[in-house]
């Protein structure tokens, strides 16, 4: 699927919620409606901090390929955010990742520490209450992807999506539990992965996944490409985390990928060799990134990111031996 065909296949829409809470950006993928639920946005990310191996010429070479909503050449800073993706498909209401959550103590990451955001109002503005969510699909168990699994009630962390089956990697859960001092996992990480470069933040399993498991709402799976519900499947893309997954959506011959933390900013599409500071196993992460980028470029599949600014969605194209990124935006949709 290439530019002309894709412009007709992915319908980008805006919905005006009550009280101007946020404009919800939605995409059609076959019969599925996919809506971005924003949590945070910032415009002052230091590229040298985000990418420890960044060379001095990278932004000189690629800054002109980055759009104004993602890179400010005057300040040299990057724009990013956190968000979830809401999927309505085959009669189900599904959340892909649950962002950071409110009130979570994250002192190691001040930008995420004890948040107070209107995330639930934004979810409601998209037409969904927590009780209506049927499935929560978690790409990996990091603080900014599982946080809204639970909320603080009566001084304890309790599941928010009380009807939902929460699906996650069995390996990720065992590893996270071991790091938080629960059952040991002496076989993890796999020896072939090497020593973790950036271990996960502590207590994330304790406050954001264990309460879900204890309530009988968890489903641990092997990340093997099997369909979890109609049209949605988990696929291995390890490296950023020990068993990081990307999630494929297929409907009526169309395809989209929720790529989570495969990339944190469009710069990594032009420079897939760049590891983010948050990657646990950088060489594995680069292998996964290159593989998924090649597939996205070949198929023209829509890529739905977790941390890109602007619409958060776009397509990858092959440019010689490398790749380029193009955000999907309202102007394209109105012209299609």
C-alpha cells in the first residue's frame, strides 16, 4: 500500500469533546476506529539526553526532515508526549497501553512523578468510561505504559478497568515481579541479551500490575504472533524492554501497528542505530527497530506511536538504504 492508496485507506478525523477537554484524533483501519487518548506533552526534550550516542552532526543532517511540531531548530529541543490508543473493533472496546496514571510515585522520573492529568476526562470525551473497556493490551511493563491500570482508592492501588481482561507478556511480568522482590526469575534476562543497560523503574509491577493480577483480571501470554482477539495480535520486538511487543491490527485487508517504544521520536526513523536512554538491551532494540521499520515501509501500514508528538501516527517509507517518516494529518485526510 503506497501513498495514493493509503490516503484513502486511513481516515483521520477530529471529534470535539465537551468543555474543550481535548480534540480526539481518530483513524479508520478497516472496520476499526482507533482514537488517541493523550496524557502528557512536552516540547523541551534534550536530544543528547534522550539519545546518549547522538553525534554532533545528526540534527544538522536530519533536522530538516523533522517537522516543526517535533523539532525546534532554534532551541535544538524535541517534542514528545505520552498517550494510549483506544480501539473499537468487532464489538469490543480495547485500550493499547494505559500511559502513566495519576498519583504514581515516580521520583526517578520527575516528569512522571505523582501526576494529576485529565486523562479520564479525555477518555470520556472519546465516548468511553473505564467500565466499558473490554480489553487492555500492554506492549511492555514500563511506568508510562501501564499506569492507568490502577487508581488510588482508600490508600491502595485498585484496578480501574474492572471488566477488562489485561493481556501482557508472561516473561515481562516474571521479570518485573522479580525486580520488585517477589518470586525470583533466575533465568531472566536471557544470557544472549547481555547485561541490562537501563533496568526498569522499580515498583511499577507492584502498583500497576500486581493489583490487576490479584483481582483475577490478568492474562499472561507468550509473545508469539497469535491473535488475542479478532484482528489483534502481539509480535516480538525485544530490546527496549526484555519482551517488548508490537501489536498488529488487521481489518478488512488493512493493517496498522502499535509500535510502542520501538522509537521515541521520528529522529530514530532516520537514525535507527540510535538507542534511547530508556532501552534495556540496546543492540536487541536496534534489531527490532530495523525489522519493524522495514516491514512498515514495505507494506505501507499505519504506525501508531506511543511518544511521538503531533498526531502520533504516520507511515514509514524506504529512502535508499534508510527510512523516512511522514505524519498522517488532517490536511491529507481532507484532500483524500
